[in-house]
C-alpha cells in the first residue's frame, strides 16, 4: 500500500512539472509573423489609377481596319504589349453563298506595330502602321487587295485587363480593287474601334 502511494505521488509530481514546463515554453515562444498587406495597383495617378509600367503582355480582342477590308469587320486581334510599344496580328475569315449555289471565301491577315509616344495613368497615345492583305476566291477570278494604314491610336485601360482603343490615319489600297491596280489616299478622316483583353 505504501508503495502504491509513493507511485501515485511520483506520477502527480511528474504531471505538475510537465504542465509547468509546457506553460513556460508557450510563454517564451515568439508569436507567428503577421500577414503582409494585400498588393494594390497604382502608378502615382491617384487611388483609381492602373499601373502600365511593365506593359500589358499578351492579349486578344477584335479590331476594324481603316479601309474595312472584306473580312476585317471586325477581325480577331492578337496583341503583345511591351512597355514602350505593342505589336498586333489580325485575322478574318468569311465564307458565304454568292448566288447559284456558288460560295465566295475571304481570308484577311494583318500585322501592325505601334510606338507609345505618351503614357497616362491608364491610357496611351501611339503612332504606327498596319498592313493587311485580303484575298477573295470563287466564283470567278480571285482577287487580292493590300492595305497600308499609317496613323495614330489611343488606348484607354478601363480595367487592368481590358483596353478600348480608337484609330485615325491614312489608308492606301493596292492590288485588285476592281479597276486594276489602284493606289488611293483618302482625304476624309476615317477611324476604327476595337477592344483587347490582356492576360496579366
């Protein structure tokens, strides 16, 4: 019996010492680090500004050329935006019945480059040019028209990922325009509108 009492007293003492040591260890530990504040978009233009510092990267959208080439109304647009310039590729396709069971097919391709002359908090103003090729085939003889469009473009980033843009410039048409090979310079201001979504 005496031995049992000594054994119980030893267990109680060990338990009390263990709880005390555990409490001291918890008091001496450092608290976990606090979480950093969430990141914010800003470029010094106010709390609602959108940072354009490193360029917007890769984007897709739709665009209309100044000359309104066959399938370019609007065409699919692929963009790469760097900090001081952006380049784009356009593609359009249209196949429709033109009478008598015959089909006419239009393919249109274009590439353009734009240098950012001025950048705002969430916009930019660029100068550059676009060249597009429009090929129409069947029925009858196929025809190819090439457009060259130097001009200016204004983009407004309505969110960090979406840009709306408008263009103004000159339009030159070469190739099979209906009266042989024509070169034209329009005296009337023309413009195109489109949008781009950037994956950033």
